[in-house]
């Protein structure tokens, strides 16, 4: 202990120097707009890269878990392929129509692969950072998905990184429907459990069963129709008694999420904007 005190006494001028430097830099960046903007721009890049390195290290130690998830996804994909093959066999009499109708949505949609480098799940308004930005074609309000379903919507974009509002955010609001039944509502998260959300505004005349799939409705330019969101757990009456509220078991595990894709659905967005412009024009006449 005495040696430590003697060392600090001998080197005290260096500690005073470092303290004064820290104070001067804090004052410089706090009260000068130019230096402040340079600092924040540099800090964003540095913090983003630190998140990236940390995420890579964490991923290295979780490869076994990742392999298990990939195996499960492959099994699910094989089941979907088998189901699609059976459906195609029954409807290929008009092959040209079937081919065009199946390929058109795929041709109009582009997926931008990305890695999750920062993620929170315990706050009311969680955010997620991915390692793709404007230089990769990512734009604000693009949808984000993963192998198991919907993840969220892009909120902010820098050249190399993007911030995503995930489903686990109380400000998230996504149009969804009951698969193959066309009854749609709006998915929200109210905090708490990270695997449960709620689908509101399902009409009282709707007929459905527990454990049926909930998918994206396709009524916006953000997500194409049919992307899995989760399964129906319970059915409740809405506060006003006019509609149903469904509790949904989310298909995406946000606590282990790493690989995602950003959905560039530009063609669908263009069509929706054109239809909206036409509708506004007719109303103005």
C-alpha cells in the first residue's frame, strides 16, 4: 500500500495533466458546434465498430447454438418446400399464369443481408443496430426480417450502420393477418415478455383457431404479404367489446438474434404511392 502511495506521489503531475486535458476536451466539444459535430460523427463510427467487434466475439462463442438454429430452419424450409410442391402440382394446368404470379413478388423484392451488432430487449422502447447502412442501399422505413419471421423496421440510417425499431418496442405497429383467412389487425408490443405481442382490431365475425399462424398482411410497402410473425395463443375481447384482441407467440427469438435481412420492396412502394395519388386525385374532383 505504501509503495502505491509513493508511486502516486511521484507521478502526480502526470495525473493532473491527464485530468486537465480531459476537462479541456470536454469544454471544447461541449461549447463549439464544429468540434462537437466532428466528435459525434467520429464517435458513431467508433461505437458502431466496437459493437461489431463485440458481436463477432459473442457469435464465436455461440456457434453451437447457431448451428442448432440453422438445422431447425432447414427442417422448416424443407417442410415449406414440400408443401409448395404439392400446391404447385395441383395448379400448374395454367403454367404461364402460375409462373408469372409466383415470380412477380420475388422479382420486385430485394434482400440486403446484415448482422445485428447491438440489441436491447428489456426496455419499453428497445432498439437494434445492424451493420449495413445507406452505402449498402438501406433506407429509412424498410422492413427487417430473419429466418424465423419479422424483426422490425429501419428507423435511422448512417453510411455504415442502421438503427432498427424491433417488434419489441412499444412504438412498433405492423399490419398483420391470420394466415389464409384474410382477417387483419395491427400488431403491438406492450412491454414485459419478449416473446408475446398483441394483435388488435380482429373483427368479431372472424373464425379462427388457436395456434394458427399470424403473417404480414402486405397492406403496406414495408413488408410483402405472408412473412411469419407468430402463432395465436389466446383470444380476448377488446376494451370496447367491438373486436377481438389476440395474444401472439412471436416466432422470432430476439435474445439470440444475429443474422437478418433488410427488405427493399421499392416496386411495391411505388405502386402503393401511385394508387394513393390516384385516389387523392379522384377525391379532389
